[in-house]
C-alpha cells in the first residue's frame, strides 16, 4: 500500500513528459525502496509538515485532487513495521521518497 501511494502521488504530481522512477533493493535484511519524480516538489518551508494528518502542500492544495491522508498513513504503516520513511524535495524540480523496511527471510516449505 505504501509504495502504491508513493507511486500514485509521483505520477499525479509529475506533468506530462516528466519522469517517475521506482528503485528497490534488499541488502543486509533491509528492503530499500525509493520513488522519485520530476514533479512540482514540496516547498521547503512546508517539508516538516508533509507527513501530517490531512496536510497538503500549498503549491498543490487548490490545483490537484487529494485529501492529504496518504502520506500520513504511509508513515504509520512503515513505522509500524519497524521501518522508516523520508524524502528529499526541491520545489519545481521534484521529490524522492525513501523507504527502508526490515526484511525477514521467507519460510518456504518444499514438499
């Protein structure tokens, strides 16, 4: 659900002709993931609020549909699994969200 939300946001906030990238890697029992876009970015003065419940950045608040709940839920889901989520963003240039989650080896039984 978290990655789907990040991908959906990246696509929604990236104009036609822009780029959205998904990167996933597992190292040292940690799943590392990033979703980057060349979209509108998050204003610097608002970046500390972006994971807040029902918060939407001022540069998209009146131009795009949304309720500001997705990143709040994503953060809760990631932290609830012992992981962390963070981002880097430049307004007008894009955003990259990063997610690290503990990865446990799967119990696979072969008959």
